[in-house]
C-alpha cells in the first residue's frame, strides 16, 4: 500500500530542524552556495553536450534541483544536468528529429516529461528495487565507454573547431583546410585542465578551494577572454530572466514512438542508477566529528529507492515544464555537497536561489566564457568514469564478469558507428550497448547454470 502523504511530505523529516538550528542552517547555506558555483558552469557545459543552448542547462539547474531535494530521500543528492544523461539526450533528440537541430530543444523538453512520468510511475508502483537487478559489471562497461565517447565529443570545442563527424575525420587534411585548429582555444583548454587538476587534487587540505576547481577555471577564462584578444568561440548572449513554466507542446512531436519509449526507458534507468548509487554511498559514509570526536549528527534520513524515484521523477517533469533537458543526481556535486558540510536538502534550495539570481542579474558576465572551457570542464568531469584499470582487474579476477564488461564496453563504442536499423525508425546507438551487455549477461548466466546442473 502506497502512503502518498508520507511520500509527499518526506521533507518534514529535515526541513523544520534545518531552518531552526543555526548551525545546520549555516552548513546548508555554505554547501548550497558552493554547489551553485559548480553547477552554473557545469550545467552550461552539459547543455552543449546535449546539443542545446547553454541557457537550457541553467534552467535545468534551477527548479529541478530544489524539487528533487524536497521529495527525494537523500539529504545530500545534488540533482541537475549530468554528463551521462546529457549524452543520452543528445543521441535521443538527434535520432527522434532525424537530425533537424531546430527540433532539438522541443524534443529534449518532451523527453524530460516522459522520463519524469516513467520514473514517477515506477515510484508509485513501488518498483524501485528493479534497479538492484541491473548488473554492476554491465554498468561499468557502459559508463566507461560512454565517458570515452563524451570526452571525444568535446575535442572539437577544445580545438576551437565546429562539431565534426567520423566521416569528416577520415579526411583530416580537408577538415583542417576548411576548419583550422584555433590554437588559442587549444592552449586555453590545456591550461584550464592543468589548473582544475592542480586545484582539485593538489590542494586537498583546503577542501573549499579544492571543490571550486571548475569555478576558478571559468572565472580565469572569462577574465582572459574579456581583456585579451581571444579569437576562439565564446558562449555569447544568454537571455536573462527565469524560465516560463508551461505544459510542453506535444503536437510538434513527429518522431518514432517506439524510439521515444526506448530512449525514455534508457535515460530513466541510467540516470536513476547514477542518482541512487551516490545517494546510498553518501548515506553509508560515516558522519563527520567535532574536535572532541563526537559525531555531528547521527542516522540521517535513510535512502529509499521509491522515494528517490519520486524526487527524480518530479524533478524531470519540472525540468520539462520549465523548458529544459532531463536531469539526474550528480556523483561529483553530491560528493561536494556532503563534504562541504550540508545537513539537509535545504542546501539544494540555496543552490536554486543562487542560480535564480544568476539568471536574473548575472548572465551578461557569462558572455565571454570560452566554449573551449566548457568542453574541458566536461572532459575533466567524465575522465574518472573511464575505468579501464577496474575493467582489467575484474577480468583477471573473474573471467566471466570481465568478459561481459569488455563486450559491453566494445558494443557501446561500436553500435553508434554501425547505426544498424533494427526496426523502422529505430537505429542502434550508444543505448544499444547497455541492452546488448545485459542480454550477454543473461546468456552467460544461463550457460553457467546449465554447466552447473550437468556437473551435479
């Protein structure tokens, strides 16, 4: 039996205490402002990864962030645009619109709604435990390959070139003749990558400084592009103001319905797997202690898959209604949120307020943000997800699981290139990799069970 009242008012377990306790309120404000400084540039970068304008990333970093915190179960989960979901969104809207870029944002908005509704249905039918059945080794192969694809997709920004296809890369001489490398963009990208690496990994004693590596890269690159003769592509004009809240226009959709269903399910599953994984990880982490060794708080709200599905589903629906892209919980921002001392979901509400103020008053400051910086921010975020060493280690320890992992990895890379039409309007792409890997997992398991039965 679904207790709707409990699910809808789950925030009552932390909000009164967060607002009335000065210490908790201070911690949430500090963490919320910190996350805002990260999500503003990241959301813009991830929007370009989804093949839509940076403004839509900022819209997705507004209301969905607070809605997910209000109705989810995790106190630390930081929701918003994430690399993996944005890549899958890019693939989805490109295939659904048959490459018509004028339809990209309209289809992305529809996708936000369908993903949100699907997650909401899973929550209300209490089927959150279905995510425990997705094999971790299949996800390992898929996310490693997807992260590699994401990194490669951003190289055009790093080199200051327009987006190129695989076919264009085959004739490199012609490509460089028509679209030469912008060395200013390339040098800036390398410098910002080094800067972020040094701040994040070499200043770990100063946690606040370390967490703001992306913010400093954006600040320095904007300053450089504003006061030096920078010839590389920049973000340009970002319209000020808050997004209009409305029901999306579904009449514009003329794509393949089976393909829409496939992309909806894949994005909903992959997005939520990332969200619930980091939520459970942070819940299991031991709470910080004061100078006397006493825990600052005990037993934070338990993470519940169905409650979290409700939060993520409503966040995606909100993103669609505010005219933006699908969202999910972020590994990196959630970890920073917890390490910055957040006590509750109030930190995400603070983040929403800062993003809202940025949209209202600070968008002109982002005009000279180099596209190269956005590209290198995405690469910097996803490189840790390419876990070749872990895949090799798994193969050496368990040949069966390791083989499935490598097959999933390879198929995720190959299927987008092959682009095989498996049904009218349905072509293989990155999403096919995780499905193929899951099927291989089932086949291997069945074969292993048969062998066991024969030997006994």
